C-alpha cells in the first residue's frame, strides 16, 4: 500500500479531488476525507479501472453503449426502422467505430457478431472516444498527456503549450527555466469533477473538502437528463446550492465551454447564492422554459433565453425591471411575469412582509378587474396607460392612474400607501398590480 495525500492548492487540485472521490466510491475503495485533504492508496489507480469508469461515467457519450442497448433491448428478431437507422449511425459514430466496423455489413441475425466486435475492441473504443471527444477529455486537456506521469507543463487546456516551439518565447527573459506550470497525473480526474453539460462547471468552495464534495455531487442516475444538457447558468437554478450546509461566503466557479479552449472563472457573491436558494420549484419550472415573442408584438418570432437573463441578473445583483417592463407589453406571459417579479423582489431585498404585500396587491387588483368586467376596453386603456407610465419612469403618473381606478370603482388599492412612501423600493408591487389586471391570452 502506498498512501498519497491530495490537497486543494488551487481549483485544479480541488476539481481533481472531486473526480477522484467519484472514482474511489465507484470501486468501493477506502479513503480518508478531511476538511483539508484526501488520502487514498495510490496503487488503486490503474488504467483498466480508469477506462472502465470512463465508460460508466460518460455512458451517454459512448456510441458503442447505445449499440449494445439497442441489440439487448430488441423486442423481436428484427429491428424496426428507427432502431436500424440509429444502429447504423452509431456504428459510424466516430473514427474508431468506423475502423472497427469497416468490413462489417449488418444483416438480420448478426447482432451477436456486433457485440463480439465491441467486446474485442472495447478498450480501444473507450480510449479513443474519450481522448478525442470534443465534449470529453479533449475539452479539458491535451489528449497526448492522458494518464502520463507528471510533465514539464500542465496538461490542461489553456495551460498547455508546445515547449520545444514556444517555451522560450513566452517566458521572462526568454529563459524557459523560469516557467513553472504544475502538472500531475491526478489532473486527469478533473473531467469527473465538472458537471456533465455542454458548458461544464465546477464550484470551488474548498474551505472544507467535505462541503466541496457535497456541492459538486452529481449522481450517476442524472446522466443524460435535461438538466445536464442545459448551460451553466440554467444549472444554477437547479439544486446546486441546496445541498450545501455551510455555504455562506463568496465562491469561485470554474466554467469550461466545449467551444472554448480555455477555462473561465466566475465569482458568485453570497447574496446571489442566497437568492438562488430561495427560488421556489414552481418559479424555476416557469423560468427554465424559453419565452417566445410572437408576430403580434414584433416583426419576427424571437426566442428569449429567460433563465440566462434571470441568472445573469442574480449573479450581478442587477434588477429585472427592464425585462419585466418589456414583457408587460407581450400578451400571454402573465405567469412568467409573476415569477420574474417574485425573483426581482429578492434582488430588491424586499423579504419583510413580502408575501403579505403581494397577496394584498393581487387581491385588490382582482376586485378592480371584476368591477371593470363589463367595461373591458376601459380596463385595457388603464392597463396600457400604466405600462406606458412605468416604462417611462413616470411614477407620479402611475400613482395618479391607480388613484383614478380606485376612485372610479370605489374600491381600495392598499398598494398605493407603500408606493407613496417609496415607489422605487416597492416597484414590484406596482408590477404585480399591472400584471394582475392584464388580460390572459394563450396562457398554459
């Protein structure tokens, strides 16, 4: 037994620790995890185990696994047209599979021959698919350095360079000996530490490695779900921070987009983390769906990435006023606007009596709407005037219109008291009132 201890010197070591933990747990290998380090038996890390784990962890990226599933799940002796089409596509899924099946032509009854070819070439298929996959190892590091011992230069993308050609030209005083980029074979576990999505991310909260593991935990049964195919910002809306127990500080997030050959660093403030934690499942369900603006409002159809806009606002603690005012002009978006207003109130830090004030506003707006039920055009006129006034930041005009509505209907609008006290602070109540009196069209 050769014990080795890995400590989180920077994000690369932290991500390696998370990846190593997934590997060790998969094989039920004993290890010690403390606040400061991970300790395990170095001899438990082997190439065979590594590639077997790759096949399991990135199963949805392995074309040969899809082929095996199609054949093993055949309901009868013959594949249907869709299964046959998918089988032929996967047999040519990448260069290594083209090579394996180069002299093979599928015919009914040859399914066992396909499985045999895969078994005979399994290691080569896994290694080549993983090494060169744009969403696999090639996204994170130099394929030629995979499972090689410590090199002179870091194997990760954005850190690696061709030393014989560029080593001197990028160093101080053209002295290549002055260059020091730490490398280690355990960096090959970094792909397992990132989320399995097109825009992979790693949350580097390494003050406590046990907390680091909890925050970055991704279970095997989550592979290939819709959440894992979304962007980093969309992922933040899911349960990323709910598993954290002591996460009350700013943190560093490392993002790796497969379309970029470098890692990006994003810092998330604890205020933003607290907002993300407080968003309800119902609201997340609404804003994770893209919003389409139809031809009735603009010259062309336009898809709006709602979750991207919302998370960007939360991370930068930037108010959603402009987006809400834009959507007030769009028919059939009442529930979306309502969800955005609730999130906006969290950005405004309006937590005190928030639910009570929203409830009063909705109740008063519905009574006003019921009063004007026999005069829908009159109500629409009021609505358009309110949208126009709040969009122009003419808050006195907004209050004036609401007073007129209250006077005409002889019904109270309790929100007005708060708006007269501080309109800017309570603006989300005004948005709620306007949204509630609006006409519901094509709402699902």
